[in-house]
C-alpha cells in the first residue's frame, strides 16, 4: 500500500519546490545578464560614436589651423604685414642671402683648413702631455 504524506521526509516534499526556485533564479540571472550586456554594448557604441565625432572635429580644426599657418608664413602676407606697420623692411639683395646646408649634410673641408685644424689639435695634445 501507498504510504501517506505524513510519513514522507521533508527533503522529498521540498525537492520539487527547490528545483523550481533554482530554475527561476537561473533564468532570471540569465535575463539580467543579457540586459546588462546589451546596456554595456549600447554605452560602448555611444562612446565610440562620440569619439569619432570629436576626432572629426579635431581633424577639421587641425586642417583649418594648418591652412592658417601656411597663410601666416607666406612671403606675401609677411610683406603686407611689414608695410602695414611701416617697419621699413625691404627684400635682401641676392649677395646678402647665405644658404646653409641641411643638418644631415657635411661639406668637404678644404685641405688648408684641415691642416691647420690638425695642427691646432696636435698642439693642444702636446700642451696636455706636459
């Protein structure tokens, strides 16, 4: 014969209820995690869009400043500015312009200079050895 419920243990009676609670918590936790993940993705997307907008604005500003720099460095603008302020500046004569070599280039030293430079260096070494 079947035994009645009074004689069943408490674990048997609460087992299905405990399984239902655990299942509900798992489903609820998954739902909360899904919503949180979607919210994080939305926030990251918003940050990415705002970063792209600020990058575009900075690029436009950089281009504008680059064009302004070219304008300010142009000889025509500088001449006009000098005339406006009555500075009395004129273009130099071609014989007044000295062209310097680029920093990476080393000009050849003439033999006359290289001999005297060696002599000066040798003399200074002799002075130190005394």
